[in-house]
C-alpha cells in the first residue's frame, strides 16, 4: 500500500511519508528500505532517493510497473 501511495507523486516531504506509513501501521524507514531492496532486486537501482525531500525515480517506477 505504501508503494502504491508513493506512485502518486515524484517528491514527498519526510513528514508526509512518516504520516502515510503510520496510517498503514508501518515504520517509515523500514518500509522505504524494503521497497528499495525490492527495486534493487528487480532492476539493480533504487526507487527512492534522498532524505527530505524524498524523491521517487520515475524511470525506475516505469520499469517496475511495466
């Protein structure tokens, strides 16, 4: 659910993602790390970069959703 939420925009503030993760009963850092691990496994690149703002690599997102 968090990965789907991230797809809505290419940039998020850290506080926004912490709030979204909390609503899903997730710890933001752990969830973002797991999403990036899955991206690395699939395309050998991170989907999520940065600390604040947090950027979503749209090129990688396209590859993951194709």
